[in-house]
C-alpha cells in the first residue's frame, strides 16, 4: 500500500466508533471523522498559533467539517522538550482563546502545571465559553452531518459578496457568530472586518456593519460577536 492508502484504511477503521480523532485523512471528507490539525509549535508564527484559523478554514472548505485545532499551547512534542523551552503564558492564553470557538478544543500540556493562577484562570474562561456554546456547536455538527457544510466557516463562505476572501485571521461559527482572536504577542487591540448587520459583542458593545474597526482586546478578552437575528416575513 502507498502511504496515502494506509492513511485511508486507518481512517476508515474510525468509522466503526462513535468517538474518534485523526491527525491525517485521505479521501474521507464528508465522513463522521474528527480531523485534528497537524502538530503545531509553541509559537506565535505560521508554525503555531497563526496557522490555526487558516488551516481550520481550509479543512472545512474541503469537506472535513468536524475539525479540531492542535492542542492548546502547541502539541509538537519535539518543540516542547527542547533544552531551552520556556512556556509563554500569554501565548498559552491566546491559544486557548483561539481554540474556544472552534468546533472542538483540546489540551495536552496541563495549564495548571505550567501557568500561574491568573493565566490559568483565563484558560479556564476560554474552556468554559466552549462548554457554554456546546448546544449551538452540537446543532451545527448535526447540520454538517446532513449537509456537509463546515461548522467553522470562512467569512467569504457566509458573505460571498463582502470581499472577505483574503481574511484568514477571523472566522464564523455557523452563520451568525463572528470570532476574532488576538494572534500577535503583546497586542491589546485588534482590527476586525464586520459584514452588514448589527453585531453584539461579548463585551456588551454593538457594531453596525459593514465596517472595519479596531476593538479593545486585553489578554482577558476573546473578541466575538453575535449577529442580530433577522426576522423573516
């Protein structure tokens, strides 16, 4: 067998089980298989945090709707055992926040072992948000099972006439929740592109789009917004 054929056969084994998770699949889009992103470094760059959203969006667009980011903080084993390795607490928190509104999130390095209490509590907040959104995410997963639509969606997928094709640092959870994590070290603000409509923020604010604005995003905040419900006649 070729490596691709071996990967396909191994993934098909997972179809026998209600719970599964894969890091590699081949020709199995549209199947009830969880596809985790490849291992990422403990890094802010394109080998770490910055890659989560574009990679996750690509998964959804090619048919792997049940996607999961790499483990919070980065799961690249060789990166974690380097003699000079030191945990970047700020990165760990932003990693957790970025993962919080993916269809799934996952920890490997235990945050209570490597973080102080303040940073640990921010990770707990991110995990709690994921749990709080569980019913909505589960409903989107059921929808994906029926239609093949991604759960985590590219801005241009939901708003095809909005000129959002080049935006890969924010995403939609379903059609109505816009998520814009902070991905740069030391940043306490971030610029967000809003589509048309009224958007209600996690911080109690509201924004009327379309517009591009800079919002406050201290380490304690994951900026996300819910679109005002449209009333159909």
